[in-house]
């Protein structure tokens, strides 16, 4: 009976170790695929529910350590993105330093005050096709960035917003 219990315990220990190692390897493989972040330099605001804060992590995964938090509506500088994650620095409040946040929890709005709106481009080039015009002072979802361009979504339409038409402040206009 003791031999069977020992064999069972050993087997369970090996299975748990295998699962832990394989899960860790899977996470490393996923992160390895996203090691080439798209570098950029834009500003965005934390777009989470009132009373909440956005976790800043040591890497682009929920498995990474939480380094701190940035409060709702605070502005952060986005310096790189990978799918679903943004590397941020220079938070206007809360966390000080550099870390990774969930990209869907960042937003920005359009400028274009006193105009008929701003242009959303098909590519990161102002000579590319204009997909749609977005009204001034309109909130858009941040999807990514490249250089000074922001990849955003407006009413289900995805396109690129030039730096001059971006406002990364939630509570004030960027006039």
C-alpha cells in the first residue's frame, strides 16, 4: 500500500512539474514572438473605470510582476507596443518609471478644434488614402503606434492618426 501511495505521489509530482515547465515554456515562446516591439513616441490616457487604476508590469504579460499603478485619466508616454501591450513611461501621476500596460486600456482623443475634424489615414503617410474624417475632440481606441503615428479605431474603422491630431490628455483639450 505504501509503495502504491509513493508511486502515485511521485507520478503526481512529475505531472505537476511537467505542467509548470511546459506552461512556463509556452509563456516564454509567446513572449519571444513579441520581442520586436514597434517603437513610437506618443501620449495616451488611462481609460479604465472610475476609481480604478491600471497595473504597470515588468513585461508584456499578465504573468509579469506588477511594478505599480497609474490612475484613471492620467497621461502616459507610449514608447513601444506589441500586440495588446504598450510600454509606457513618464506617467503624469501614480507610477514613476517604465513598464508595460494593457493596450486596450489606453485611449486618446482627436484635436482639430475649430475645424471639420481630423483625417484618419490608411498608412503612416499623409499622402496615403484618407479613410474617414473624425470629429474634433472625439475619443478613439488606441490599437498601436509607429513613430509619432497612432493606430486607432473609430466606430469600427481602423487607421492612422498623425501626431498633430492626437490628444493624450483625458480631462483637458490639447489646444
